[in-house]
C-alpha cells in the first residue's frame, strides 16, 4: 500500500491510499490549501490503526 499526495484540478492538495493492486482504498474527501495540512491528514489516518470498530447495525436497548 502507499499514500499518494497530489494536486487536484483546482490546485488543492489531496491524498489517496492505494492498495498494491492499484485500487483506491481511501481518499482525503477534501482539498487542502497547504501541503502540510494534507500531510497532517495522512498522519491522522496512519494513527487510526488503533481506532475502535463500531457495528452501527446493532440495536442499543
């Protein structure tokens, strides 16, 4: 897997996470004016490896 950092057609910074088979697994969903902010977004995703998984289909009684 790899993170790709690029500029979109409007000149904003974006990232996408691409699998080894070429499929995009995730993307920034928003553009950033500064490259540093985009890199911070990548760092946050990397940190999320410890995030909890919540099954939203379960009913809470």
